[in-house]
């Protein structure tokens, strides 16, 4: 199957995304065909990446000097110490701005690699090879990089576009079902905020997608990336339109932080919970009609996707959740800024609510 090509064209960078099977074996050809030249490369690799896939990358780059940084990818390691470790390796090996950093892993690895590349000598060539479904449809598109701090998630970072993205669906075959579900959450989000026809496609093909059947999985990745591409090209730095990509995320980031970024709830699951909460909030505020609300919630239920907040939290967690919501980077006042839904394909941005309104909503939610 010939790889699908998608061009992302932002003000700061124009770059291709290639989607398909067995692409990393030809990594060096992709770099040459896209005029990316380097002698040295640092591979920032998630330790969970299958060794046979990493071997394919190394074979393709056999004429380059390769240094590997093995990264234990989790939210707790997405921090300044890891960035310091990576930049120290780059400095010690005398990397120039013409050399390259290649990220091989999920969204956390991509965020770390991209951020390190953005600050090293004010900009090192960056190639992203996302290995999870979540990363292939979300963080690999748009140039957001960042790390966490004790004050919250992704509060330190930069906008830095890669030179090339390779989304090889062969990586997905090694993932547990939980990881596939996480990625599907972002695919679903993109359909809800932009394209009702894509949502209908997901409704019909969700079983094939979750089971990684071709061509359904490649089409889902492509359509999802296409939606994000259109949004990012219009608003690279998240001044207005790009905010819609945060649908469900204000709740989601607070859920993750409240659990101390534990394994109990990973990012994709938090986004699914965050979206179901935002849908509920939209419905309760009489913004979203019952037909659309019921359709989406039924889709989540039938698909076996996490949607019930009570499976993860109780009333005693409300104060902590709201505390993290007030620190969210999308807030510009002392109120909490939410992205809500009017109907499938039509989100509403810049909805501000005070802590009391949010608390009343959660109280009712947990009392039901």
C-alpha cells in the first residue's frame, strides 16, 4: 500500500506527514526526498518501542553517526531533568544546528524530543516518528512541545514544527488495546469538533478501526490529521480557532493531575472522560441538543470506551480537580475557560465559568 502524504503548511514551517505500513525501513529515503541533510542524529527512543522496529530505523540510517537516548516515557519523566539530560548529550557530542534529533515514541517522547530540539542552539532539525495511535493523530501534528511541572501539565514548552513526520502503522500492532482506545479518543474528538460525516464514518467502522484493519485504520488516521492540519494552518499559535482542539482537555488535564499522572488514568482515557464531561456540561447548559448528546454517549458506551467519571473519582476529589482547572493555561481571568459543543461539528470557544458553577455541576454529577 502506497503511503498517504499530507502536507502541513504553517507560517513557521512546511513539512510532510507520511502515513502507511513499513515506512521506517525507508527513513533515509524520506529524508533525502525532502531535502533533510545531517551527519549525526540523536534518537530519543521510548523504551517500549519494539526492538525490531528500532533495528529497521538504525539499518536505514547506517551511514549516519547514531546516538541513542533510551527514555522511560511517562508523565512524571516529562520534566526539566530529562530535557537537561538530552541537551547534555547533544552538547557533549558537539551537535550543530545542521544535525538532527529524531523522536521515536508516543506523544510524551515527541513532546520531550521536540522541546529539546527547539531550545538547543535555538533550533535543531527535528524528525518525529510517532509510535502510538494517539501520537499519530494528535501530538505529531501542530508543533506543540512541552514538559510538566508540579503546577500542572504542559505549562513549560514551545511551538516548534518538525521537518518530517513518519506515521508507520506497523508500530500500532505492538500496542495493547488500552493504547489504541486512547488514540481513538482523539480521532473521535476531531470528528466532533469539525466533521459530522467523519463522525458517521467512525460510527460505522469503529470495530475495524480498533482492530487496526486496513484501510479503515489508515483512513481514520488520515482524516483525523487532515482536520488538525486545517485548524493548525489557520491558527498555529492557538490564538483563537486552534482552541477548539482543547475540547474536553481542561477537564482531562485536571483529572490526570489530580491522580498524580498515575497509571490508573492515561492521557487518552482522560481525554475521553474529559469529553464526556464537557458533553454533559454542554447538555446541562442547554447548548447541545439531546439527539447529538445521546448519539455520542451511546457511541462511547457501545465502543467500550471510558466515559463514566465515577469509575475514577468521587465527590471528595472535586476540590482538587477544580483547583487544577483554575491553573489551566487556557484561562485568561480567574474564571475557568471551557471548550463546549453546540452540535456535532460545531464547538464553542471562550466559555468562562466561575468555580462555584463548576462545583455545582460536579456536585450534581456525583449525586446522580
